[in-house]
C-alpha cells in the first residue's frame, strides 16, 4: 500500500538534486502513472534481483528530498534490521563541494575529516575497501533513487523496505507508508555467477549479472589467471567506482557515449576525490565508455595508479586534476577534458592519438626519478578559452582565466622540503597539434637560481596548429628544448615507441 497525505502546512526543508532519468530506469519501466502510486523498482514482490540494485520510486512529478526521516531495510525471514538510511545525517561536511567567501567567491574548503564509522556525523559507505561520504538519496526528473549502503544486501534473501513520512514529497503531497503495513518486498538472486566466470554483464535496468559497475568489480577475483571482462550495457551509472588491488581486468562499455559512469565528488566532499579510481591495480583496461565527475574543483574523472594499465577509446570529463596518473599507462584514441592541471602526472604515460581539452594548464608534471613522463604522439591539445568555473561569482561574473600552458613546475613546497619540486619532470610532444597555447608554451617554472633544471625534459618535435602548420616556437620558455632532425632522430624514435617510454612493456589492447 502507498499513501500520499496532504498536510495543511509543510514544515520541511527539502534538498533538490536534479538530473536526468537514467536509461536503465526507462528500460526497467519505472514510469509513474499518478502521484498516489509511484512505480517501484524492484517491483513489489520481485524475485531474481541483483543485491547491488538501487531502489527507485517514479512519481508523476518531480519529488523532493526531506531533511529528516529514515529508510529501513529488514530481512523478511526474521525481521532483523539490515540497513538504515537517516536523512537527518548530512551527506558530507561539505555536501556542495564548495564554500562561499565574504566577497561572494567560491572555493574548495579544507579536506573533510575522513569518512567512516569514526566520523558518524555524516553519511558513509565502504567501497572497495575505502570509506566515502555519499548521497543516499538522489532525484532525477520524476524519479527518486535510494542507494543502500554498499554490500548491505546479500544473495538468496528476501527484504522488506520501509520509507518513513518526510523522506520524499511531490509538491505539497508527502509520501507516507510506502509499502504499507507489509512493506515493499523483493527477493535477491540465489547466487552470484560462478567464481571462474570470465565475462559478466552490468546493466542499470537489472537485466545483467550486476546492476552497478562496482558490484561487478567486487565480484572479480583479485588476480585471475586469465583476463576477466566486465561488459557494461548502455545506461547511466551514478556511482563512485573504486578498483583497489585488482589485476587482469577489462571494463568495456557497450558504447562510448551510451555508457556514462559519474558522481559528484571532489576534495571538499571526500578525502578520496575522483569519480573513478584504479589504485594498487595492474593490467587493468578501460575501454569505450564515459567517466564524468559532476563536481568542480579538485575533482578527477579518473585516478589510475599501477602498472601496465590501458585507457582505450575513453571519454574522461573532470575538473581540476581531471586525470591523476601513476605507474605505467598506455592511453589511446581517448578524450580528456578538465579545468587546469588537467593531467596531474606522476606516471610514465604514453598518449597516442589522444585529445586533451583544458581550461588552464594541460599538465602539472611530477615525474619521479627513474621514470619517463608524459609523452604525446600524434595527439591534440586544445585550450578552452573560458574562465575557471569556480571563479565565476556574483562579484566577478566574468570569472578569471588562466593561460593554457603545456605544463608547469611552480615551487610546490617550502625550502628544504623533499616535495619542493620535481627535478626529473618529463613531458615530450611529438607531431602534436595545439590550439590556444601561449607563445612561451611552458610555465610557471621555478627560477633556475633556486631549482636545478639540468634533469628536466620538456621537449617538442614538430608541434603544429590544428591545420597541421608548424607552430612558431621561437618564444618558448628557456627550460624547453626543440628536437630537430637529424640531430635528435634517435630520441624522436625512442619517444615514439611505447615500450621505451613504458619501461619495456609493449601494450596490447584487448
């Protein structure tokens, strides 16, 4: 039973988080016929439900989320409490990811206290072995989506969901007794796929082996003897993904634009700030889908740290530090968009035929000693001529722009600090097309009087404009070196070879 009651006055504070109805919801048929009977997914009484499912309610009009009220999930067999979501608990110390200064400007606040049970005053869930703040309820057009705590639901169990009055409302109508006395019930699948399965399917509409990308990642063995493929069907996946300590894994989207994995996350919302992370993981391949961070600030689309990892025909949309790298990465035929320091670069990264769009500097190159750095071959770097998004305020409606330099090496720490700067920074451009890059090309770079430039490798060969015409390099920063033929023929051949850049690894896209 589902009831809607209309009080004479509504004294609730609502937070509206708007977006788009997901393709998965549309495929699942979660469309409401009227306000008094929201369509539930999983349907009341459904069986064979994936334990990583999201719970959705579709109304005839956009719902709003209350500032109080609980959602509870009980085991139907014994009535035991399995999960509780309390909307009186804020999503994060900084749920908008920004704070407003006295002059109307916005900035990222200091990093929040770590998420987890030691900080119970905010929502938290454990993903891939790490704690994150999260939004337990989100709305998109007419649909409210509830995210149970990660891993709360198990295979082969029946559950009863109850949503208290005040959690959701449509206009002045407050949803109450969703599920009624008997509750909203469903039963999960009896068991996961066989442990030696080499291919699983993720589908947002519940028709695959898993409903979320993270659910499939959690299923995959840590070190399978043969590659395991996770096929992601077209759909909208609003989730933080955290691949931690895995290997020999391919995540492949059904289509590059049709699969979108995204979440609002940044350094103010969480200590771990990317929407999608690959950490302590080797031989991971991401192919043909889109990753997006919905927040601005220090907000990576992708963080990737490990050995022999591949980014293949991907679209990555982040903000500041849109991609953070470490280890060895082969990136091919992919597009990355960011708001400055767009690649925060600690890796040996070989980019072939990639397209990078940046509102500010394309890279902050931090190559460690003994490693190669950022190498772009037959790629395109395009400066986005618009202000930094966080600089646009009522007091400064035009915002502030910053030059689209190729890379920068400002002083990064106090004198005497090991992190003061990165004397082995390396970035090499070969046959790369550029647009909007200032004549100096590079900067800011710490002054040579206080910082040893002798080990830096900031090199260019045959840099062109978008029409393929040579760029005038005569005003380049003195730290930069122009490679020429025949003098630098061997260097150009070496840096055009992924195996040379990536420490002897010859990448093969699966």
